[in-house]
């Protein structure tokens, strides 16, 4: 690996073994010894005594009553029989008491054995869990070590191991949700750190992706090309695995815990590989530099997508991309063409202060939420043809240096062009303002329209069913008559005065 390629390890987080299970007593608590009752301690004596005494009374008492009191022989026999019954009953009760006591003792012993077995099972389970967690951390350490290997295939194996470990932690029912999140987030942080780590060959991407070797190439072209392609495969694999687990589809099933609970941070990362057809949740690409062509076609951003201060050195493709949450492109620089054709922005789309150096294609794009293009600068052609703004649209102070096309664009709610500047061909022909300016005031105030275009390209139509209207008036310049919204300014781009820093030939529409 080239020097600096693995600098992600400087910020690498180490897993700290956590005490995932509460400790329990190792030895079972023996039941308290109970003192034997008196009839158990003297059971044999009582048994013999009641047997001999009852028998003696049964023999002697009837004989004495017959001898002394003249009791008949039949009555004596009956009395003797009853005395024997009473003696037998006392002995039976005594035997039952002894049996019951013995059964109680056996039950206590069985309960103690069961409790001891349960405690042994819990101890074994805790030992097993500790072994499983220790084995995972051992695999984690080995996988992190693989990320520094020279061979791309070994680094790729480390990536798949780390991703699998996240699945295991998030599906571990022996942990709480917070512990699952903590363990999984540590590994995800390392994967994001790898994405953010510098790769010097990224700056040579456009050269290395060509088939021909440049004559003045500094280095070994074949070796550098192989390294670049290998690193592209490794880093894109991280995004692919994250995409599978962020998607609601059936590509990957995690029984417990979802990747939607973890956070992804790709800020300041060098991106030099395509990211099309991926699902990215809570993607933070702030201050990211995209080397060469940036391909996000058909990508799905299910959470917030932050591209603030990002720089695209090549063409940026967001065709058919879907942004569900807040899409932040503020202060982003598109050095070449930016393609957002057929993209869908469900949440707030922020392109404030964004610079489009080349052509910007937003045709057929759907903005459901608030679309903010305030102070955006379009140096090349700006194509918004047949775009649909379902939410409010703000173009205040935006500057269109190249051609601006709004043909067939539909503005469903409020739209503001206050102090915007159109320096070249601009067409609103066929644009529909269905509910014009319900929340904005002076929407075309100080908006500048070039007089070097066909007046028929400045047609501001309101939908027939709209309760609102656009107040327009005539403005004449260069022997042409234009119908413009009141408050707008018609100017001649060729009349700029360097001393006054103003256009000398201007006209304002009048009713």
C-alpha cells in the first residue's frame, strides 16, 4: 500500500469488552437446616411405647373391669377391641407424620438440586456468551489487520468479516438495544474511517482509467492502475453491503436489530468510484471531494443526504436518484456537468450558494418539498424543463449566466425569483404557475431579464384553475416589446458600464 493509504487507523476505535451479563453466585445457597420435631426425634420409642402400652391396656383393663366390677365378657371383648383400634390409630398417625416429614426432606433436597443445576446452567451460559463475545472481538481485531494488507482481495475479506460482525452484534439477544447499537456502531465507524482515508492515486483517476499510457506519466502505469481498481472494488463493496442492510428489501435478513439505527459518516472522503443503484441511509458527504465522474444514478437516500461544501471535479450523475429526507447541496461546487434529470426530492432540497460551473440538468425533476436555489450560480446552461415543484421554490438572487430553460415546468405552490439575474436566453414558455406566490411577496422584484432573447420566450402563464394571477406589464427595449411580471427589470447585457457598475439600457414593465 502507498504511504498514507491506511491513515484511517489513526482514528480507529478499539472495542472495549463490556460486561454483558450480571454476575451470579457461583455456589448454590443450601437450604437452612431445620431441627427435627419431637415426634421424629423419639419416633422409635413412641412407636414401641404406644404399641406395648396400647396392647397391655387392651389386655389388662377389660380383665380388671370384669374381675372387679363384674363386666360381662361380651362388654370386655368390645372394650378390648376399641382399645386396640385406638392404639392402631395412634400408631398410624405417628407413621403418617414420619412419612410426611421424610417427604418434605426429600422435596427440599430435590429443590436444592434443581436450583444448583439452574445456577450451573446459568454459569455455563454466561461462560458461553463470554466466549462468543471474545471470539467476535478476536475476529474484529484480525479483520482490522486485514485492511492494511497490500492485496485487495485480503482487504475485501476483512470488509466482509466486519460487516458480518455488525450483523451478529445487532442480532445478539443477550444484549440490550443500547449495547447492540454501541457494539455495531464501533465497527461501522471503522468502515466509514476506511472510506474517509486518503488514497493518493485518486487524483489520477481520469488518467488511470484510460486504455492508453500517457507519455509523460509519472510512475508505473500498470501497477498504479491495478491498485486504483482494487481500491475502488474494496471501497464500493463497503457501500454495497451498507446499501443491502439499509434497504427494506429481502437481500439481507437480520433477525434482530437493523442497520437503520447506526450512523454513517463519509465527510471529507475521497470518492473515486461509482455509487449508482445503492441505498444510502443518513449519508454524510459534507466536504467530500469526488475525483472524476461521480455516479449516483438510481441511488436512494432514505434519510438526510448532506453534500454541503462537497466538490465534484468531474460530471455528477444523480439521474433517477431519490432523496427522501433533507438533501443539502449548499455551497457545493459542480466543476463540470451536473445531471439531476428525473431525480426526486421528497424533503427539503437545499442548493443555496451552489456553483454550477457547467451545464445543470434538472429537467423532469420532482421537488415535493421546499426547493431552495437562492444565490445559486449557473455558469452553463440551466435546464429545468418539465420539472415539477410541488412545494415552494425559491430562486432569489440566483444568477443564470448561461441559457435558462423553464419550458413546461410546473410550479404547484409558491415560487420566488426576486433579484434573480438571467443574462442569456431564458424561456418560461409553457411554464405553469398554478398557485402563484401565496406566501412570497414581490416574487419578481428586481429580477433581471435579458432583452436579447425572443419575447415569446417570456410567457408567464397561470393555470386556469388557479385562484392567483401574475400581474404583468409591457417593457420596451432594443425596439422590442416584452410582457414581464411587474417589479422585474428588462436590460441589455451589452450595455454594462464599468464606471457606474450598472447597465445603461434598462426598462421596467408598466401596466
